[in-house]
């Protein structure tokens, strides 16, 4: 018997060419993902260098720069902030989907959040409603697909996306990315963005013509005769307020981790409300007792999975 014709019973036949191609592509993807994360980390470092002179603590102790943009069918709000928390602590918190529910529940409009694992990966089940105590059946269900894009020793990025949203909005994109800074601090970029069609535009116009008529954002667009700053309004003001609320929620959550576990919920509820009160013209919505009672109830409710 010729040895060249012998095949071990354990030997496998050659894989078809398309299987081999799939393995090659998977290998390339595994290499490209770290390279993409490295490029994104470098971009964030460059952005910090660009904003460094502007990143000074404001009168309320927050070190941040807020930016916004309006395109034909999309709104985007960015908060660039220096967090007084070590990068390792911030990274560990921001890369876990369950922690995000403890963050997202703090703003007025979030009535429920629960992290789940499904066939397509992790997701956050949210309910969005009015800025008052509200039954869940009267709220809008929003499912955010959650992805941990990068989690390295010097860069972290988490991303959340939803195809559809309330009031004619769509294509929600929420991204947080961070790098370490000297002195045990962290530089973070938080981005909140969504698209809209005609129905969404009409809903925003209705809001801005009624309860949102006097609301403003944070970008200074001029000064009045007395030299007081004039802030941006309209839809860009609205997206800046939303982005700011989430930034304050992240900061309140990280700060609460210093407390014993049984005290952390109340600490972040109180801290978030106190932080919003530093910006009354933009962020004030209700009195502290009503907010605290509402959020304690909502935080308790979100411990149970509700589809």
C-alpha cells in the first residue's frame, strides 16, 4: 500500500474554499477591531489636546465643553468632560450594560430600564415618558442594542443604538468613550444623536412652540445689552439639555460608587438632582421631593424584567 494514498481515520477532508475564506475574514476582523480602537483613542486624545484650554472648571465645578449640530434629518449633542474619577474606575463602570440602567434612570423622562441578553447580544429595555410619575403602559418602549466597542487599559468605548424612537424619531445613537488623564482623572466624550422625519420635525416644533418655548441650551451665541450671555435655543438647545442630563447622570453614578452599596441609589438620585439645580434655566423641571420620590419608585420597579 502506498503511503501517499493512506488517510488516517481521524483526518478531515479539506475545507471548501468559502470556509477557508470565512476564517481569513474573521482573522482580519479580529486584527482590524483593535486597530480601529487605537485610531479612535488617538482621535480622542487629539480632541482633548484641542480643547484643553477650554476645559476649565465652571462656576459649578464641572469641567466640560458642550457642542451640538443640526443636519437636515439629524440632531447631535456632544459633551466633552474631565471626570474626577480614575480611568480604571470609570472604564469598569461604563463597559457593563447593567450599570447603564443605573445611569439612564436618573433623568426625568426615563421611567424604566432593564439590561437583557438576547440572540443578538446585550440590550437595554427602556420606557420613555413624561417628566412626572407615570404608569408604564402610558410610556414608549425603546430598545437599545448595547455594544462594548473597546475596553483597553487606555481606552474604553460603549455604544447603544435603537432603530425607532418616540414621536417620529429614529436611529438613536448613544456613545461614550474615555481615556485616562494625569492626576487620576478621565477625559470622556458623550454623544447623543437621533434622526427624524416629517412627523418628528412636527412634534419638535409643537414642543418648542409650547412647553419648550422658553428653554435654552448651553452654547453661548451672544450677549445682551447688559453683557449677560444669550444661549442657543430651538432643537439644538433641546439636544444639548438632553446630553447634559446624561453626562450629569454618569458623573453622579461614578460618585455614588464611593458610598456603601445600600446608600448608592439615594446618593446618585440626590447628586443628580443637585447637579441639575446648578443650571436652573436649562434643566429645572420639578421640586426635589417629587423627583426623589419618583426616582426611588422607578429604580425599584426596574429590578423586575418587564417586556
